[in-house]
């Protein structure tokens, strides 16, 4: 296993936010990264398509001799993590469970917000995981369809990004959440915008950070 790379997959740039955090914690690890730019955005696909894409990419990465795979995409994690763990023999980590554990530890008023792609929100992956551990938590969710394309276009702090973000985040501000899960790895690149809008009273939980810590424990 020594010298074998860690595999990462995402629909595009988002998973690089996880790789960045992993390189801080585990600088000697070799990385194999697959960005499925051709078939993005994943948030608009159905479950069967997402499972198919994820399995194809993991199979490709296994040919690269990876020792573990990180599904560095919330949408793909929500759609395929369970099936992938059952099918493949290598360890597979998703990004949802680490973020949930982090958010539950950090909330004080038991009001957690989740922003993610349409698939992740409609799939209910975050509320399901949160309720398993802490049924008393109130969860407020919203999907943010334009965020991924804005990140892919490099519009991290553009005025249009602020305008769109205010609209997406308003219901969560109105709900008076104190913790917000960035439920898509692309959103890590929009932390400044989201933080500026939500204000200092809201803690942002970045799955990229949570997942890198989980990977370190597993390795």
C-alpha cells in the first residue's frame, strides 16, 4: 500500500477543495484525481446515472492502483456511496457523514442549514444522516443551482455571485440557523461570499476539511 495513490472523483473542480485540505494534512500522499467535466453538472442527473458514472470512475481509478477512494462530491456520495462500498473491495469514503458529525458538534441552537445541489437536497441525504445521530436537530435546506457553474467559471467573488447567493441564503438566514453545511464541494470556493452574507454568527462547515480529517484517520 505504501506509495499507492489516494483516488478522488468529482464532477469538476469541486473535489480539488478536498485534495487541497488532504495535501495540508498528508503532504506525502500521492493523488489520482478524476474530474468528470464532460458529464457535469451532477446535480441535475438521476440516481441511476450517478451510480453508473461513479462506478465507471472508481473502476478507472482502481486501474491506477489507488489504495482508497474519496468520492469528493456530495451528489455522487448521496447517490452511490452505499452501493459502491458493497461492490468495490477498496475502502471508499464519502463527504456527507464527516460534515454531519462536524456540524452536530458545532451547533448551539440546534438549527443547521444545508445548501447543496438539487439532487442532494431532494435525496434528503443530509437530514437522514443528521437525524440518525441527533433527532432533535432542526434542518433547513436549499439547493443552489447556479453555484456550480459560477465556480467552474471562476466567478468566486463576482457581484452576480453575491446577488444569487443572497437569494439562495435568505430562507436560511430567516430560519436563524447557527451552522451551515456547504453540501457541495464546489461551494468551498464560495466561502467568502457565503460568510459575508450569513455573518459572523453562523459557522460554515466545509466537508472538504471534515473529509480530509476522516481520511487521515483511515490511513
